[in-house]
C-alpha cells in the first residue's frame, strides 16, 4: 500500500484546488478507508466529491466506506457520483459501501434504488466488520 500520509495530503490538496465548499474528512483503519463528507452532496459540491473519490480509487483505495453521518442532503448529481465510484471500484475488485445515513438521506437512498446497488450500514463499525469479514473469506 502506498504511503498513507502522501495519499491524504494529495486528496486534501485536490479539494483545496477545486475550491470545494464540501469538506471531506478522510481516515483509514488498515486497508479500509473512510470518507465523511460534511454538508450536502448536490449540484454545487458533487464535482468535489467526484474528484476526491476518483483520485482515492486511482491511488489504490479499494475498500471505501462513505460515512453519511454529516450529509444533510444528496441530489441526483451526488447519487451519480456514488454510482460512478461503485462501478469503478467493482471493475477493480473493490467496493464502496454507505454508513450512517440520517433519515432524509436514507429515504433518498431508498427512493433512488441505491439500496439495491450499495450495502448500507447503520454505523461505521458494521461497515468495517463487513469488509473485515470479506477479507477473511478471501484468505480461505
């Protein structure tokens, strides 16, 4: 795995260069990466999410949890970014999962049919366990 501090610095640099209003906290536990957007993922911020997510995938992050705790709203543009990330990761034998959506975001995810595309977990621990169990199965 590449040097994690370089990856995080690059992601933060990309976010600053794009003039993002969307702050995204990024951290990892082992090979599992967590992204926590703060605010709404909509027509004004979806490109920031896309740049950050696609750069992370290009750097080799293949197990990504999108922590929706602080996402107030997600528009169709935001949903498109999630689908793009999921499809890209699937081609690389990776996966994007969602965790901790609030009631509004959970309803949007449900109405848009995303629950058929993504695993949605109630919290980060459940998402982490899912990936950890999946890694163990691959070792067998």
